[in-house]
């Protein structure tokens, strides 16, 4: 069974995915895949260099993600070009990994799901929902960015209402950490029960 886990930036997705992984789920993280597809020597990295210049590379020839982020989020057109290069490669790799999981729960963590067509191969969409003000503070603290850049990153995401409309299931992360973890455990049990009911991988 494939479940896509999504939610706004710094909403608590990592805690939920870590808990479900500890319980036995296979976790595919889009952020990890995103790093893999832009690895040194990859075709995607070559495209990014052609588009944004060699200044996005470190001395070792790897992608400097922070520099690229600063460039892309400062200009909507550049962000669109970045997404146009990376997103197709990321989506294909995620799909290939997800359909290869034949047993149990496969949890695919994708921070930015804009339409259901992007994840039509998933059986369920799980959204972690939290307060926007908390998210903004977490982004600034976690990524060491100023409020202006944090707000631009936040604005690039889909709005909360659209995300919730797509959801089959919602975890409300407006309480403490223990509550979030216990809710993740309950959702894992719920999905395992669905798996045992004979859901087939598409």
C-alpha cells in the first residue's frame, strides 16, 4: 500500500515518517531523492549548471543547495525553471521506488503536492496540518534563513485549504510532540489494517 505524506514546510512530516519507519514502514523521502538526482555527474546537475551557472557548484563540483535556493526563490521565473528541470526526474524516481515495494506500507514523503495527478499511483494522501505562524518560525530556525526568504519559501507552497481538500487523512500537529507521535502510531495501525484487507499496489 502506498501512502503519500505531505504538508507545509516544517509541519512535522519528518516526525511522522520517522515514527512510521520505526514501526516497519518503507519510507521514500522526496528530499533524499531530490539530492540523488542532482548528484555530481548527473544529467540533472548538468542542466542546472547550464541554467543557473557554475556558481551553484561547490569547489568539489557538487551542488550548493543553499546558493541555488537563494537564486531561485528570489525570482519566480527562475524558481519555475528550477522546478521544470528537477521535478520530472524526482517524480519518476519516486514512482519507480514506490511501485517496487510489494509488501506492507510504503510511505512516500513529498513536501509539495500540487495536484492529485502528480501522485495518482498512491492509495491514500496523508496531510500533516499545523499553524502557519509555527511553520514560519520553524523554517527560520531550522534553515537559518531570514524572515523575507522564509516567507518566499512559504509562499511558493500550495495553500493550506488546497492541501486539505486533497487529503484522505489528516494529522493535526498543533499539540505537543508526544501527541504527534501517538497519532502517527494510530495512523500506521490504520494503514496496516487496510493492507491486510488486500489492497494491491497499482
